[in-house]
C-alpha cells in the first residue's frame, strides 16, 4: 500500500506540474485556450493572474513530490489536503469539473496514504 500511496501522490504532483505549464506558459496558446475555454482576448487580460495561479500549482507539485520521494505521510496528507480544498473551492467558484480533475485523484491518493 505504501508504494501505491507514493505512486498516486506522485501522479497528483504530475497533474499539478501540467497545470503549471498550462497556466504559466500555454494560457494564451491554443491548448490553454481550449483547456480553459477562454477567448484570446480574455486569456490575454487574465494572463498574469493565470501565471500566478500556475506558480502556486508548482508549489503544490513540489510539496507532493517531496512527500512521495521521502515517503512522509504527514507531508502527503498536508499537500493532498491542500489540493482537495483547492478543488472544492474551484468547483464552487468556477466549475464542478475542477473537483473531478483535481479533487478525485487527490482523494484517491489521500485514501492510499491513510491506509499505508
């Protein structure tokens, strides 16, 4: 179960690295526009805000990788909990889809960490 917990935690970290790339570097590009259902005009106006959000996703990814590599349950629980809270808020304030993309994988990893 420990191996599964580490793999799932690393997978959530990989998701957040992908979000970092989308928000910091691809926000105004076709993939970013399609992913976030933005117009080029809206994407350009919100580009700096998205980059800031991407940076925070990078911090989450770094913490999750730290937890996965070190096999520290306390770190994994903290950073995965942060992801779940962010997913709940995103689902409430932006789109419910966010919970399924971010929250469900984090909950799966949390469950594995808890039982490891």
